[in-house]
């Protein structure tokens, strides 16, 4: 997932960016409000979430949030030391999707990022084209979590389906191992690598399409769309 971090403190931004990248995020750093707004236009820039600090040097973070919301539906999480209820309510009323108070636990921040991302995907899934994925003989129905190959239903576990659905979002694009673990298992990479390998092997076997999920050595996996 691409993530826009709006933070004027370079040291804070560097430390947080390192953590986010370890969990599979592609981080772009904007140092002020104007840089953030430029990065978000057009919306096809493809950011999944904006982490917005309120204490910016060129303009107030609340104003930046308001301008972001007028330009794009990208989820915004305000990250700030302002902990009073009035500040939180003001931020949410301006269109922020969540509000995290410094200092925060990294695990909580990651959970909130995933939560607003999942909620946005769910709310945008309004048509059959958005809720179904067809990859040659493979048909994935996202709302019902149903997978068929050549019309035959394939029984998948919850995590197997989540893994397949994630890779199917962008066929041909490599997903880093850390990103998959963070998105599907909502945890860090440590100790979970073997679990990912087992689930990939199981998917290949159940779908009877070993070449569908390609291993990119040293990086992760990508889904190779088969011929129709």
C-alpha cells in the first residue's frame, strides 16, 4: 500500500518511515501541507492512506485536512499531540477518518491504518465490477468470499482467501513478504514467514494452478494472470 506521511520533523519522519516500510508500506514523505496536496493530485497517485501531522510549518493541519477532503477520498489519519476532545471532534468533522494522539504505540497505529483502509475498500465496493475479480478461469467474488476455477467452487480457508484477494488486487505487481504479512495476518514479519509459504503452497495446490502465484526471490510474491 502506498502511504503519504505528512510530517515536518525529518527525524520523526525517517524513524516512522522505516517502521512502515518494514511492514510493507511504500512511503512518500511530504514536509508541509503544500507538498502533501501536490502529491495527492491527481487521485490516481494511488495513496491508500494519509498520515497527517497537524503542526505543519506552512499551514495548519486542519486546513490541510479540509483541502485534502475536497480533492480526494483518500483516508486521512491525523497524528498529533493535541489530545483534547474538542480537537479530535474538530478533526473528524473536517473529514479525518481517524485521530491518533502522540505518543502512540506502533502496533496501534498500524492497526488503525489497516482499519481505515479496509473500511474504505468495503464502502467503495458498490458494483459487480468492483466486487468481482476474473483472472482467466479463476473467478473471485469478494463479498461472498467465493472462488471458482472453470465454474467449480474451490474451498479456501479465511487466510487463503485473504491472501488470494490481496494478490488479485494488482495482478503482475510484486507484493513484499512484509506487506502481505501485515495486510493478511495484521502482524509483523517475525516468525510468520513459514506460515506465508505454507498458505501460498496450499493455494497453488487447491487451485491446481502452480504458476498462478509466482515467487519473486528475496522480495515476495505476485499473481500471474492466466490466459482466459
